[in-house]
C-alpha cells in the first residue's frame, strides 16, 4: 500500500507540473499574441545625424543633377547596354517639347 500511495503522489505531482507548464505556455502565448515578444519592447537607440543630408546634397546634385534629373534619366534608359539607342529614340520622341525644371 505504501508503494501505491507513493506512486500516486508522484503521479499527482507530475500532473500538476505538466498542468503548470501548459498553463504557463498558454499565458505566454496569449501575452505574446497581444503584446508581442519582449524583444520588441526593448529600448533601442540609433545614431542619427539630421545634418548629414545638407552635407551630402552638394555631391548628390553634382552626380545626379538638379532635382535628380540625371538620375531619373539614367534609370529610364535601363541597364542592359542599350542606353545610347534609347537616348536617341527618346530625343526623337521628345523633339520640340521644352524641358522644364532646369535652373
């Protein structure tokens, strides 16, 4: 009888541990579903310099033109080695149309 009682006590303890673990898992699942994982709520800091754009603007305009006109043209010509052919086709197409936006 003592062995059976001991076995039943161990079984009850194991069941309680299992229930406690599963209930803890359910609580964690609900918490993470609604509030997100704890990693999302850590405080983060990013080095940011608001003046960097003003410093880089001169170089950007020198490379890409005023208001990125050169960049837009290069993107529109593609990157497959046929840029000169497309530039000629666009010049023929746009003949007589004034170009606006230049200084």
